């Protein structure tokens, strides 16, 4: 793994987090507990800060960045960021699934208990309201989520990634 300081800012990664050996984390990046950063992921806190909550999994090939002097990236708890997703200068609240290959652009807000579908493009300044699924290019709301067990399902995914990362930690 490449953990690199920039402009006097060094990533803060708790010991219980897993970072794959070819992931790159740069600059003003702060992680909560029990996170995982998977293969070929890049997290660049070089032009603004990135704050990542607890039990966040950032899957293979994802890119997390921010916007110079405008928009940090803030990610809540129990968030899954799918393979090859791009998250840029936005805020993602708790219990959110960002689908594989999706893009979340500058100054977007993804409210809690929501899903951004695989391949969706959430364009600049969009607010994804709590309890909804957004899909398409550009993304639009496609339906409301049945909330009866949604938080439990998102927690299950987050817990699974904590388990998966333990397999790799055991090999170190």
C-alpha cells in the first residue's frame, strides 16, 4: 500500500482497518473504525479533506477524491462503495450503497438509507433523498426502498466486508 503525506497532512487509519497492498491513500484522509480499502483503490485527500466513517468498505478500483477549495468528501457509517465507483467532492450519509461503476459528482448529497444503482451518474449538486434508489445516466429516482429491513441489510453487507478483510489480515 502507498500511504503518502501531502502538504503536511498524513492519512489517519486505525489499526483495525484493512488496506490492500496496492491501494493508495494520500493526504488529509481520516478513517473511522473497521473500514476496508480494497485492491487498486485510490483515495486522494490532496486538494481538500476526506472523512470516512465506521465500517465503510471501498471496493476494488474505486476512486475517492475531493474538489480544490470547494468540496471535501464526507462518507458516513456503514457505507459500501462498489467496485470501480467514483466518489468526488460529495457527502454520503449513513447506511448507503454506492453501486459498482457509479459516479457521484461534486456537491451531491446522498442521504441515509439510499442506493445509487450500478453504473448510475449522480450529477453535480443533486440531492438523493433518504430511502430512495437512483439509477441511470443522468441518474433519476426510480423508486422508494422498503425500509422494514433496509438498515439491517446494509449492516449485513458492512459486516461481511469486515469479515472478508479479516481473511486478508490473517495472512499478513
